[in-house]
């Protein structure tokens, strides 16, 4: 394989976040010159790295900012544009010690529009430094940040694994090596993300499906061996294959047999079982219907990740008012899935549809996410202090310790004396806190209680 054919990994970010240091770390030789002074002129550095047995071409954009005499943001962007355009993966670095700066945020928002796979890196996080910035980095909308220290070599092995996982597949099957707790079955399976598009009749599911497939033009067709009413099609985004359960196909058959409204729910249940992420399509011109909420609750009950799609946005007159009304309704009626991502588009014209799959990928990551026991219990102690556990039968419950037992969806186990008697209101307080602190909007969060002596 010539270096031209190797997957390209580009390191980007504002000056001084540690791009060159990271480059050196990954390439394993001191090919780039590292400097304490921001923006010191350096050539664009390229090198080859071997990550989990795969050779990649690594490009360091550090120093390129000198080329364009503009604002810092303009320089970063100009310097990175060509490199990012050819990237199979962009490593976007922030400095976890200094936190998110406006330049980081600007650059991130530009990067999101480039439609390249991005891995967000919170560098300079040696020891436990920069945990806050790493959490804050979620707000950049580039997925789960990976905290590491390029200089001290901490987290580099994980990084290599994460990079290898995001590269275009060399062979078919890739498996994620995640730390496992006992008794759990939450390993992210190899193979495509399984997605279902569900919603009431006429919400626009078929139109959306056609739009997605038309755009991707990568249909591999109805899969052999499946029944007529559960057709799956495969499409691809930059992160890999997505298997779509086509409920519209299911609906057609059932239409003759059953009442439509009833049917759409049973088709939904069918699709839900097969899916990891569910797109709930709502006809925005009609607002939120009770049946939409029913489906939403079903998604939560089944523990699936969800994205809400407000379709027919082209036909909505007052978009601000409509969006607000719908969000308010969802917030009140689907509180258990607080913060669900909402995407507006027109499946008919295609406007805005490109935002759907990134939202799906993001919520899928969250659904798969894990919180370390250390972090969890630091938060937990804080939460207990802020709001004491209630008295039950005149005695205070002693809550001791929390751990995440599985992902998909994130599930936490809480230990404490008579913990199983914890009132629902306090459980909600904890779940909401978990969701907020560890950035798990839009996915069901489970809390299990275990009493101890
Ligand atoms: P670039 O401009 O983004 O290429 O940043 P450099 O790689 O030149 O690093 C800028 C400064 O940050 C240098 O002083 C590095 O020694 C320092 N640095 C890089 N990585 C780390 C790290 O993991 N931890 C700490 N504390 N400093 C780092
Ligand atoms: P399904 O029953 O959920 O599969 O809905 P269809 O995809 O069959 O769409 C139902 C109707 O809504 C059709 O007449 C579509 O043309 C129309 N429709 C779907 N998407 C849009 C949209 O984005 N804007 C508008 N104005 N009409 C749409």
C-alpha cells in the first residue's frame, strides 16, 4: 500500500493545544518541532503511524495558522480546510486545562459542517486535570470527548483504539473493546447501527426513507430471509453502515387488515424491538398528537435512544411558535426522556434532512456511553449534599455508592441502607442530575436500587 492509499487522520485545533505533541506521540518519532510559543511557524507535518495494526497517514496542521493573516479563527480554518477535506478522520484537540475558548467553539461549529468524522480530544488532562473541560467539551457537539495527555502519554492506547475504530473498515468486523462490569451484556455489537423510523400514518416516514436512500444511493436492498413486512435497507454515512427497518413496508400490508391507528403502534413495537435508535417522525403542521406521545413512551420503556423529527417543516408558517409549542409539549409529556434531540426538516424537499443522521449518531454514542465509577461518585456525594435523601418511616435512608452496571441504555445501580425504599421523587432527582451532569439527553437513564445492611 502506498501512503496515498492510507487512511488520512488530521490533527486540528487552535494553536498551543498540543497538536504537535500528539503528532509526535502517535508517529513515535520527533518529526514535528514543539514550541511553547503559540503560532510559531512550522511546516505542515506528515507522518505515518501504526495504530492497532493499521497504518495511517497522520497530518499535523499545527503552524499552518501563519499562512493567512486574518483573525485567529480565519487562520485556523484556512490552514485546516484542505487537510480536513481529505481527512478520513479529524482529531479535534482542545486544551483541557484552559477549557473551551471561543476559538474552539467557532472552529468546532465549522468542523461540524464539514461532514467529516471527528474525534474530540481533551488534551493536557494528565492526572485528573481537565475533567470539567472534558465534560464542557460535550457542548461542542462533536460527540464524546476523549481525555488524554499527549505529553505524558496517558490515554494514548485508548486513543489509538478509538481512531482505529473510526477508520473506514479494512475488514468487515470491528469490535469495540469496552471495559465490562460483571453480568452485563452491553457490548456494542459489530455491524451497522440499527435504526427505525416510526410515527403516525402520514407523518412522512416513507418520504423520509426515500429521501435518505436517494441521498445516499447505497441501497443494498431488502435482505434475504426476512419477511415481507420487516424490510431492512442499508445506507451509509461517514461513520459506516446504518441498517434501517422500513416500517412503511410493514404498514402497507397491515393497512388492509387493521385499523390504521392501531396498526401504526403495532408496527412501531415491531420496529422498536429491532432498533437501537428510533427516529420518531411527527407531522409538524399538526403538532404533537397523543399517539406521538404514546410512541415516545414506548421508546423510553423499551430503553431505546430517540431522535424526534419534526417533518413537513416547509409547510409550517410560524416556525418559531410551532417549534416552541411542540418542544413545550414534549418537555411536559415526555419528561422521562428529557432533552431528546429534535431535528426539523422537510422530507419532501430534502431541506434539513442532512441533520438527521448526525443527530442519530450522537444519541447512539450517548446511549452507549459509560461514566467512570470515580466520576460518578464524586457527583453522587455532591448530589446527596445538595439535597438530602428523605426520611422514610422517620428514619433517614443512607445512600452509599453508585456504579454504572451497563450501557445501552445507561443503567446505574445505587447501594444503600433500605435503598429500595427510595421515593420516586428522589429517584427522579438523581436521574435528572445524572442526565444533566454526564450529558445524556434523549436517552432513557435507568436507576436500580439495592439495599445493604
Ligand atoms: P500545537 O500548537 O497545538 O501544536 O501545540 P504543541 O504541541 O506545540 O504544544 C503546546 C504546549 O503545550 C507545549 O508547551 C507542550 O509541551 C504543551 N503540551 C502538549 N501536550 C501536553 C499535555 O498533555 N499536558 C501538558 N500539561 N502540556 C502539554
Ligand atoms: P407515512 O405514512 O408516514 O409513510 O407518510 P408518507 O411518506 O406516505 O407521507 C404522507 C404525505 O405527507 C404524503 O402526501 C407526502 O407527500 C406528504 N409529506 C411527506 N413529507 C412531507 C414534507 O416534508 N412536507 C410536506 N409538505 N409534505 C410531506
